[in-house]
C-alpha cells in the first residue's frame, strides 16, 4: 500500500456505528404491544423555543405493562407534550390528569403490526442510506488519493476494505430489522 495515503477506517466505522446507534433508538421507539419508556425517545416537544426530548420536560414512568405516564414538570408544557405525542405517529391517545399524562398502550391488531413492520423497514433503509453516505465519503477520499498519485493496486485494496466495512454494517442492519419485525409480528 502507498505510504503517503492512510484512510481513516476507524473514523468510517465510528460514523457507521453512529448510524447503527440511531437505528437502535428508532427501533426502541416502535412499540410491540407492551409499554416502554424508550418508545417516547424520538418524540420532541416544542419547549422554551426549541425542540426538547420528552424526558427533559417530565418524568417518564411505566407503572404497569400497558401504561406509560409522564409527569410534566412545567404546567405550561402539558398541552405541548400531549400534542407532540398525538402527532408522533405512535398511535397512542394521551389522557390528561393534571400535570400527569397517561398513555394507555392498546393491544396491537394485525393491521397495525404490519404498519409497524413497514415503519421499521423505513428506519432500516434510512440507516442503510447513512451507511452508504459514509462509504461514498471513504471512496471519495480514495479517488482523491488516486488523482494525487496512488497506484491502482492500492486503490483497489482500499476500496475493498471500505466495501467490506460497509457490507458488515449493512448485514447488521438487515439482521436487526429481521429481529425487530419478528418481535413486532409476535402475538
């Protein structure tokens, strides 16, 4: 390999890991018929002039298997939190009780399960696109080095290495998607 060119494969892997972490967060937000505080992680509330995660405007609890409660700290934000949950696409109808918002988790029917598997597929595709964007950045660096005098053999070696990393992450996404879809469809 060329002595003057070193592709930072650790940086590429770190960036791909970031896409995987984001996918795990999005998958955690998909409900599978039982209550989980993590299902509210992607929901953002317009609080104090900026988008804020729900867990930063109130305490999220799971008092029973089919119920999530949010104890909103600022009374002025209760309606904004309720609105954010309604508009989040989670399919949950919030119920107000003072500053406490109760989220009863309904039983998932077959149609809703299919919808959720499609949403999981969309999340996985977004992660694949992010991985491919990181791959493209790596390939662009290699092309630039090729234009600066890297040999074709070195170029092929580096491109193969970037492609191997990409393939590994895409397979991990596909595996996680299959697991999540099976979990959603399980009655």
